[in-house]
C-alpha cells in the first residue's frame, strides 16, 4: 500500500471522528452542560463539557480586533503549507513515523478550520438554556458568517481539583485545577503529532532513507563476487602472477 493512501486515510479518520462528535455535541447539548454534573454517569476527572471558543487550541484566544478572521486565515495558509510539505517529504522518502505525525497535525488543523468556516452558516446559536440546543440548517440561517464560526470543545479532564498548600509561594491557598483546558479531537491530533515529533526527532531526522540503503546494498552485492573471483584466479594461476607486469621482481 502506498504511503500517500495511508496518510489520506489517517486524515480522513480523524476528521470523521472529530466532526461526528462535534455535530452530536452541538445538536444535543447546551452551553456548559456537563456529563458529571448534569448526567451523573461519568467520573469527575473525565467529563464531557460543552463550550465554544473563538480562538486557538484548548480555548485560547488572540484577544485583538479581527482576531477570529486572522486566525481562520492563518489556519488555511498553514494547511496549504502542510499539504505541500508532506508531499515534499513523500518525494524524499522520509520515515513513515514522521509522515504520520505531520498528517495528524494536518487533520487537526482542517478539523478546526471546518468549525470556523461553516458552523456559523449551518447551525443556529447554542445557548445556556437546557431546552434550547442548536439546530442544524435552521430556517433563518446560521448564527454567523463564513470564517466566523465558533470552535466546539468538549473533552475535559480535571485530574486534580483542589488547593495549593498555604506555604506555597505566590499561590498559597488558591485553587489548583489540573488539567483545566477543554479541547476536542482535532486538538488531540495536533498535540499528538507535535509531541511525537519532539520526542522521536532523532529517529525521524537522522535515519538514512530506505531507498539509499537499498542502493548501497546492491552495490556491495555486485562488487563482492568480482573481487572474490579475481582472488580465486590468482591462486589457480601463480605463474601468471609472477610473470605479470606488476611483479616487482621483474624490475
């Protein structure tokens, strides 16, 4: 199977999982609805909590005028660059691990672009009211314009929720929550790709391309028999060796 088919399959799978979960959350939950507090059947440290944000991964925002539009345009440019870069890596026969990492980053970026580009057009606005969840393709149109949609986040893992000790510098006695950000599958895909590149960069970038290894092996295999044949001929014909032009005794 070609590497390009595998990479396309990875991107497609991440997008399907990401968008399917987002659409379900958007059309079945209201803002701030929490699976632990409101449903009661998920653990406190592993929840689904519906929020929307205008910004980057894990709910971060630029906080400047036209920040949402600039971020959406930046994502589109980044996706274009990633597609070009992955194609170049395929030509240079880069390791499959590196290609998979960049494919995960690409899939995550596309997933959040789809939210920004189209969710404002195809969904009604979500609210904090329990009986007012968003509808897909509402009669009056969506809640925003192209590239101004909000990114849907829902994965929440507050592994620890307590307080700093009183003796702790600067934050003593204040609340400590880890891990606080709420994110989505696209964010997980991006983070997995980036972290894997950082952790395995030595094996990704120092390994000799497979094509070059095969060529070098072929050369060795071709040269070795000819050298051994020459040695056998010299042993079988010692007279020719002594009478040859390269015999130093003749001089």
